[in-house]
C-alpha cells in the first residue's frame, strides 16, 4: 500500500517538475467592502388599483406618504395582473392587503385606514416559525452521541494513514 502511494507521488511530482516562472503581481491595497445586510421587511402591503379608478388616483398621494414613512407598499394593477387579483379575491378597487411574514393580516379599501393601521402596529423581530435552536435541541438532532462520531473519525484516520 505504501509503495503504491510512493509511486503515485513520484509520478505526480515528475509530471509537474517543469518549473515555469510565476507571474508576480503588485500588492493591491483593497479595503474589504463593509458587510451590509439588506433590510428584512416583515410587513408588506399589496395595493390593488386600476388606471381607470378615480378613488385609486385620489388615494395615491396618501399611499406615497405611507411609503415615505418607511412601509413597503407594492402597487398591483388589476388589469395587468388579473391572476394575482383573482388569487387574493379582489372584488373592488382600491384594496390594500397587509401581509405579516407572508400571512394576510388585514384588508382595507381606504389608504387612510391603511396608514392608521400601519402606524399603530409594530413589526416583530423574528417570524413565529423561525426560532433559534438551543444547544440541547442541537444535540437531540444527532443520530448518535458525539463520542461515537469521534471514534469513527479516529478509525478512518488510522485506516488511511497508518495501515
């Protein structure tokens, strides 16, 4: 076994023994880019409107004000996105559907009511489905106790390096 490994090492070394000069690169002083995490928006609002709708045009300034306050509002034209409108069962425009972590929590037909609602609620830090695991829960997810994994690792190392 060792002789086979020695022959392979010599063969690999002999095939690459032609040395070529390595290109030298000047040192580059580049500062690492700061780690910027994109903001996570838990609360989103879909605003279902139409270009021909008078009340939709009247409420647009209020919707823009809500966006300037930092809330996420996605405008959906029901004429251009009929599948999305039927998915959320939109029967009248304007309709504002509020989602918290992809779950519908409220529905309004007035931008004033929407603004009052969004200013009244506070977004949660974590989704109710996403909870960090404790050390005890992580240990329970193992198939075997940690000592078994150590013994397997030692046996593999002995087999490949000392046999």
